[in-house]
């Protein structure tokens, strides 16, 4: 009998304890934190936001009250960001595609060897990278169509010009668009989760592309709709609990990190004011880079305390899928070695008459 989503929790929990604490290895712990962070296994809030202080156009021109840079410099900065950000996005997806397979192999083997595992799955990781790019673009295009077409239709009909005269269709249309948008986001989330949880093992072990992996998974889904629906529901419940725990940890880490880093930032601002620095392309870029470095330090610190979650959720997917995918099941539950057969017993020789 195939274990249910609830039945797979206990072996995943035991696997997590065995991998992380029997025995405990600080090196393995830090590597799993890095792999989980780059693979996108852990979720975290926040962003690299830069808040520009209040500015005036009077004579006071220090770092805290400087006028915003001229339009040409600001346009150059925006143009650079429009080029750099997509490149960084593609680079992150490329790294995360490799790290997804490193995480899978690390949980399977109960040890993390980044270089060896990166090289071992280069082919599937490249195909997964292509899948992630295509899937992201399709998701964004779907959102643009589902939201943009109704908005454009309302604009062409003149509903936005006189909203009070078209209040009922605007409200009903807004509610309809909201539910359609929510359904699309939910569907995209389910596809994303099932791809990393179930299609990645198919790609790793059967050497198939993500698209072929989804064709195989679709057949499995049709044969066990209730089992996979239960998995999705159970994972949602556990993910909410994990998100709450990580939120508490994030608040504690922010308080801890803001003490030394906030002090250094205050010293930098005071030193900039004393030197007469103004907000320009260079200082804004420097502030953005410093903010992003703080974000990276924060995310890695959060991933360090979240390593049990990083290991548990892939292990949970593996133990659920192992009974439904024989090739994975043979790795997780290998057949016992054959017992040696007993040597034949020959009758004792009879003494001569």
C-alpha cells in the first residue's frame, strides 16, 4: 500500500534528524544552508529597498538633505538597472537550477558535496534552467493577459473616465479578475512545487527533460489524484507553519544584525555628511550595493537557522514519491542483500563392511 501524505511525515522527520545530527557536522550544516538558499528552498520576506531621505532644494546640500541627482544621471542609473537586473535574474535561475539537483542528491546521500554533485547533474540542470525561464515567462504573460485585457477593455469603454456611472460593472469586473488572477497564481504555484518535488527526481534518475518529466508525472497524477491532492494540502499546511516560524526567526535576526550593521551605516552617513557628499549616481549605487550586501548576509543567516526546514521538505517529497516512482524507491529502500545459502549437507561416509 502506498503511504499517504501524512504517513510520509515521520520518515522525512527521521531522515532530517539522521542527516543533520547523527553526527552533527558544522561544515555540512553551512553547505546545506548555502545550497538551500541558492536553490530557493527557503522562503523569506524583505527586499533590497533603498529609502531616500527627505530632501530639500535649499542651501543645505549634505548627504541627508541633498537634492536628487539630475535627470540625465538618474536616467543613466535606471538604464543600467534595466540591463543589470535581468542579467542577475537569469544568473540566479541558472545557479538555482544546478543547486536544486545538488539539494536532491544531498538529501538522497545524507551528505552535501557541492562540486561533485554540481558536475554530476549538469545536463538535467541545464534543461531545468530552460524550463524555469519558459515557465517564468509564461506565468508573467498569463498575468499580463488576465489583468491587462480587462483593464484595457474597461479603458476603451470609458469606465475609468466616469467611474461613478460604471461602478457596478467595475466592481463585478474587478471581483471576477481577482478570482481569475488568484486561480492562475495558484495553478502556477502548484506547477512550480510539483516540478521541483517530483519532476526533478524524474529528470535526475531517468535523464529526461522537464517537459518529458511532466508528461510522466501527469500519468502518475491521473492514477492517484487523491494521493497527490493530499500531498499538496499537507505541504501547504506545513509550509504555513514553517513560514510562521521563519518569520519569528527573521525578526530576531534583523534585531541582532541591525545592532552592528546599523551602527556602521550610521557612522558612514555621518562621515558622508562631514565630507559634504551629496546624493548622486555613485552614492546611490553605493547605498544600493550596501543594502543588497546586508540582505545577502541576512538571508544566509536565516538559512543557517533554517537548515532543518531546508532538509525536511525535500525529504518529505522524496519519501512520498518513492513509493510511486520505483527507481527512486529502490534508492530510498534498497532491497536487502541476498542471504547466503547454506552449504549442502552430504551424508557421512559409511565405514567399509
